[in-house]
C-alpha cells in the first residue's frame, strides 16, 4: 500500500461547490472591513486609499426618519451587511442651510471610505420633517432609495418627549409634563403645535416627499418589530436595496440586560447600541394616550393606504 492510502480520492478543489460569482467580492469585502474601520478613524494613508481603490461615495440610500423610530438601530444593523458602509454621524446636509451651502463636495467628503461596489448609507432623521429637504435630495439623485422607520405614533411622541426631557434634566432645567405639552389646555384638544405630535403625523410629511419621489422609492420599516424581531425587517430592507441576503440570526443576539437586540459582526466583535437608545418612558395619563391615539388614527389610515404597509396601531 505504502503512501497510496493517503492519496486524496479526488482533488480537494473539485469537492468544493462551484464559486458563486456574486459572493466572492462580498466575502473579500468582509475581510477588508478592518481596513475600512481604520480609515473611518482617520488612520489611512494616501497610499492605502490608492492601493485599495477606495472612494468616498454619495449615499445610494438615506434613512430620512423618523426621529425616535429606531433610525440608529436600523443604520447599525444594515452596516452588518458586507456591501453596506454607514456614515457614522448624522450629517444634516440637506436640512441645515449652512451645511447645504457648503456644496455637494463637502457632503461627499463627510462620507466614509468604501470599495466601489459597496453602497453608502447615511441617516439624518430631521430630513423627514424639514420642508426643503425632498427637493434638495431630488436634485442630488432623483433615483435614490429612501428609508423611513416608524413606530406607533403615540409611543414615538413619548419617546421624543423623553429625549428632550433628559436633555433638560442634564442641564438642571425643569420641563413640562408630556400631558401639558400634548394637549391644549384651552381647547382640551391635541396640541398640533407641539413638535413631538406633529412629527408623528407621518402621512403629512410623506405627502410632501411624494411631490418629488414616487412611492416605490420609499421603504417603510416597522420600528416596533425592529425592536422585538429585527431580522425579518432587515431582510425586507436588503431586498429593497437589491442586496443579496447576508444579515443572519448569527449577527443579532438578544441581550437580556439591555432588553434589546445587539449586533455581532464576527467572533470577536459585537456591540449594543448606546444607553441613550431604549430610555424608560415616563408614565402618561391613559386618557391622554387615548386622545392621541384617536387623533392619529385617521392619519395612520391614510399612511397605510399610501404606503401599502399596514400596522396594528390603535
Ligand atoms: P426609546 O428610547 O424610546 O426606547 P432613534 O435611533 O431613531 O433615536 O430611535 C431610538 C429608539 O430605537 C429607541 O427608543 C429604541 O426603542 C429603538 N431601538 C430599536 N432597536 C434597538 C436596539 N437594538 N437597541 C436599542 N434601541 C433600539
């Protein structure tokens, strides 16, 4: 027999499945993530940028809102995809006149380095509610993909209030109770001048966007489901972005201490969102909650009708 018993029956390569041409660049990209991470921290040399053919690309998709809908979680979770690169900071290019005046090259320079076939995504939730933004984004790229993550409108309004309240408390300032802000004490009606209420009238804002973009260019993400069961929501987004499905159960694990899903990039690197995400909301008078839910109801119906996505909101 001699060494003949150690001879492979067939060459090892022929036992591997044929390579999927679509997968190769993605796998390569996964290995190069570490490099992109260094670049993000500003540690890249010009030589590395040239060598790896890295570019700063304008976003091909933007998470335009809604504030407190889960915009950060959505961005971070999409960033698990090897073909996605996120702009870490909110750039506020289109909603801030001063930034907008700096021009599109300024905006591009705010973008992270990426490989040419990756897509860049940024999120600035103020875009959704700011009058001038749809036209400005349209002028940059009329075929851009727009993501909107929504939560049950009353919960979102309370979350919005909680964030502002925390900011006031940090500065040792007092603040009104939610009930006082959300209901007009003179008329006892819902106070539509209160920003946290107005932001939750999703259909009003969306209608402004629809003057520029067709409804097919929007994808609505269920922010309540992103909290309880994120993967199916992320898979819908992958499809909308025309990306191969790469985010898996492995990438998301429930952290009981945080009470939220956290992210697993690989065997060594995982992270949860900052503690400012997932605040405890103050108790709100149930009659005010009901009043708000009744107020939002017709707007919600319109929103379902326009977007084709229905939620079990009251
Ligand atoms: P709350 O603080 O009201 O719980 P945004 O990033 O748009 O400001 O949204 C913040 C919300 O994201 C939080 O609202 C939280 O509920 C939600 N969220 C969704 N998924 C999350 C996650 N995995 N970790 C932390 N917060 C998450």
